[in-house]
């Protein structure tokens, strides 16, 4: 079985895409990946680096669909995203790539509308991946101004997604507000691809451990959010580990015995026993924290992304709080202290962890469905 992934490093789509591709490799499929480089630097919003077996994936063409400026750097994010969304030339390139490589099934990220268009024209079964809550895609792509914009340019997300063989939503249907909306009646929720512990998460450490993890994609206001969170935690009776993902947070923050600033650290090393995660509301980071039963304080950094929605969902579910990314250290300190002292919030997060742990991993469900689509 030959599976071709067409994607772009758009941030939160990377961890679930890699998880599914590796699961297909483990089942003996030949997996090829053709991706478009958007911007530069790391892209996944998870603190986890590439898995050890990532070498099993084959990059079809490192330059395919990728434009560079005179210096050799990737083109700026804005023009690159526009091409992925509405470039008819890129759609034709995707169609030609599929024709050349003759896969049994093509897997495309839902945001890459031009790639979906080319894949749908190829005659090969197409699976579209939705890497966060369907409620976000409903608001942003189906009912929001972005959908109207790309529609005016001749690209209908609803029509492109609907023409695919299969649509997989890679998140938890219980938390997704749109899981029972009629417009998603023929979509399949796989559950999250973020995997937690196989047994009940360990109890909190003493003093409580707080993990700070914002996106490894540089976002406006991220340096301020990091520095304010560090200042806030210095005044709390906690041990804090701040993971920057390689992001430069500026001059060294004031020394504090209880705050450690590190670069890339796998979340699986930090979340066991953690009492709180402070983050931007990225889907992968959020679901990883919940899989360990850890509540979250969400500070959304990108107003056009799913981060605010995820913060709202957590707050309504009683497993965290959403505050402004511009919150000062006093506000962050107060909210963090409140969550650390709230036993009910912790219990709800642990109940969710137990439910996620009992479900089949989303990557396994997605892999099974993709192989079924290839055989259909």
C-alpha cells in the first residue's frame, strides 16, 4: 500500500500528521511526504521533537511547491499561505505529483485547499485531515470571513472537503462543540493523536510543577507572554519549567531559584506529576496536557487561530482558564494560583485523562480509515 501525504508546515498540523504517517509505516505501508515549507524554523506547537522513527518517512521532493527568495530562504508566510489556499498552479502541481508517484491514497491537510483541489482531480481516493476542533473550521472556513474570501477567489472549502473520499477530525468528539452539528454528519472523529500515559497519571509533585509552553512558531506578543509568565511564577511556591522551543525570549529574565528556562524538552518528560500548564491554546499541546490529566491556563496568541476557542472550551469544561495574552504578571499569578488550588479542576482533568486513555489512539483509528479508503 502506497500513501502520499500532501501538506505544509502550518504549525499545529505537524504533530498529528507525523503520528498518523508513522502508524501507517508501522503497518507496512510505503509513506511518502511532499510538503511546502512556510516561513522558517520549527513549526509544531508541541514541545516534542521529531520521533526517533521519523526517518521511516520518505520526503518525495524537498523543493516541491516551495518558493525561495534570492537568499535561499523560504518565501514570507503571507504569500506562501495564499498559494496553499488559492493557487491554481499549485493545484496542478499536486495533480501532476500524484500522477507521477501513483499512490493508492492521498492524505491532505484541510487548510491546503489548492492541494485538495489537485488531489480531488487525480482520481485517487483522497482523505482530508482536520487537526483541531471542527467548531473552528465551521467558524473560520465555513461561516467566517476567510471562507467568504477564498470563495470569492473560486475556492469553496465546503465543496472541496465534501468531494474527498473521507474526512477525519483528529480530536476528541466529547470536547468538540461541533461533533453533532449537521454539517459534519459524514465526518469521522478519530480521537486525539496525542498519547498520554498507559496508566493513571502520577499525582502532583511537591512543590507543584508548572510547565510553560507557548508555540514554537513565532507569534506576535510571545516574548512578552513568556517574560510575564516567568515573572508571575517567581512569586509562587512552585517549581516552574519554561520551554521556549528555541524561541528567543530576549535578555535573560531575573534569576529565580524556582524557574528554569529550557529550549526543546519532550512534554512526556515534564507532564507526569505536573500540576498546571500555561500555554497559548495550541491543540496538540492542550490535548497532550489533558492526556496526562493536567489543567491549563490558556493565553491565546493568534486571534485568527483556534487558540481562543480551545481556551473557551477548557473553561466551559472546568479544566482550565482563558486569559488575555497581554495579561500582566499579577493577573497571571492570580489565575495560576487559583487553578493550582482548585481541586475540582484537577479532578475533571484527570477524569478526561482516564477517558482518553481508555480510547483507541487517534493515529491508529486514522490509519485504519485511510487504508480502508485506499481499498475502497
